C-alpha cells in the first residue's frame, strides 16, 4: 500500500514540476516600485506612475519649497526635471488628474 501512495505522489510531482518552476520564476525584468524612489536611476530621485490610463499631479517635496508637477504614466526622473539643486525628499500623488498638455509642467506655470 505504501509503495502505491509513493508512486502516486511521485507521478503528481513529476507532472507538476516544470509548471511549478515557471510559476515561481522571477520576471525577466523587475519594474521599479510605484511611487517615489529616492535613488531610482543611479542616484536620481524618481517617481513611477503606474496607472497607464491617466496623467496625475505629483507633489514634490524639496529642501526649501515644494512644487506640484504633472507626470505621465511610467518613470519620471525628478532630478533631471528639477534644476534648482534642491534635495528632493519625497513625492506623492493624491490622484488628481492633469491633461496631457500639462505633462512636465508645474501647477504654478
């Protein structure tokens, strides 16, 4: 009886082996996490907007003042955009959308 159980379990494991390995495999490329990353590209602060259907206003918290920037879906390199040489400490969105014509512009301009 024990030999029969072992054979049945072995057969199940062999038939599920390759598919179980594929299901647990890491993705070929790991995407940056959604939201703010202080060291996203090299040593640059980035913001990853993961909703592919909208542009949103993102509040960028800087050393001396804050600014609100319209970003498109995907990765925005905040250090390349911000040329004031201020330290960016955080960035977040409250979900307010902005128009595609506003992408790359601040709310003040």
